C-alpha cells in the first residue's frame, strides 16, 4: 500500500446538510480553510487555501454538529470526489476541535 495520509489544521467554512446513502450510512460534504507558514527551500512561505472534504459514518454525524468558524484538526486521505470526477477532496477519518 502506498502512503496517502493527510493531517490538517483548518477552519470549518461551511457544510452541506447531512444526508444518507441508500444503505443508510450518513455522509457529509463540507469545506475548510487553511492558513499557515511553511518552509520551502529553507525560506518561509505563507500558505492559504480552501478545500472540499467528505466524512462518512459517525464522523459525518459529529462534524454536522460543528458550526462554521470552528478550528478543526482533521485526519484523512485524498481521493476523487467520485469515480467520474477529477476533483480531489479530503476524506476525513477523524477530527478534533481545536
């Protein structure tokens, strides 16, 4: 197996309504914003971006209870939104409020 693990501190920007798959599994799409300073070639670089995320199961239910503006520590992996899309999203396996 190849590595695909993301740990990201970000602010919750927005979330869609919690929905359920035909099998009854909760799923939530949400958007986060990240801002930090990183080292690139030994020099500081300001980094800012927004990213689409997806959570499934109990994690989706927990994130659905969090209001916009809250700081989160997210863990997950990157994948296409779906098999027909080229958009990359963060599939969130775990999170904590910061």
